C-alpha cells in the first residue's frame, strides 16, 4: 500500500464556492517534496491538516475531524471508465492523499493508518458531495452520480503529526471491532437513514456530526436494532 501523491490546493475562484469572495481550495495538485501534516484545530477555525493547503469555506470543510481527505487511485480509474475515458489526475476529486492498494471507502471508522515514518491518521467519515465539487468536476448530475456510487473516499483526523511525501508506505495499524465503514456511514447520512443506528457502534471515532445525527434518529424513535453492511 502506497501514497501515490500528496495534493494541496491554492485559493481559486468558483461561482458556487462558500469561501470569501467565492474562493475554493478544491483544485488540488500533487506537491513535489515533503509536506507537514498536523491537527488544524476545531472546525470553523481550523482548515486543512496539510501545510500549504487552502480551505476557504471553514463552515463546511476542514477542522480536526476533516483534517485530511483520501481517495483511492483505483476509484479514480473507475470514474475514468465511467466518464468515457476522461483523464482524472491525482488530486482531481480534491483529495489530499491519493493512495494505491488501500480500500479507502471500505475503511472502518476508527481505522488507523501509519503514513511514512511518523504520521498517524484515523478514519472519521466519508465525504458528502457539494455543489462546489460538482462545479469543479463539471459533469451533469454529479452529486447524484457520486452519491449513487457511494465510493466516497475518507476523511481522517491527525492522531500523531508527521511529514509525508509521494511514495511513502501506508500501513493499516489498527482496525476496530465493528463493521461501520466510511461507505456505510455515507449511505446512512445520505440515502439510507435506517442505517443510522448502526453508526453508533463506531462511537467517538465517528465524525461528531454523523454521531449526533445517529443519536437524534434513535432518540426520535428510529430503528434501535443496529444494522451493518458495506
């Protein structure tokens, strides 16, 4: 398992972007050389976990529980086929880490990855597509298509900071004892609300917003019998 590229973005204009002046950092490009990764701080004030990477809409993006976004090269390749051969470079989906040999969407919430010698990351959730993402990709009905596939990639928090670069190994050093994957979490909060109770098995490792939605669903009388699946 390998880190193919480390991708960072500079502020660029996009009509639908939620940042100041319609700016977005979604246009991420591979960076040549080492990149420091650390906890950026709470959502609303903290941005990206990667040094030099822009997050312009702090209301919806960035912060400790969305410090790093990873996407598998294998999924980009699948989308190339789906999009009639359109080439998708590493970073095309706004991901910070483009991986090879890692089942990113199938990663368990709370799963921990050692990237390079020092960086330790923990999976928190899948990525919910937004209008900025759709405008960036420029394909018809993109949010609906991405949601249907549920190959969502994964957001991660920083447990131990470190410096990484393209070519570093990625090792899964901890897998929790439940079946809640990033893809399952994504389905639960988007198209299959009856899956929300199953998210409670991931407990505090889950992104706080998803955990709150699961608890509210159960408190409102939703199905209390946990369901699992991938």
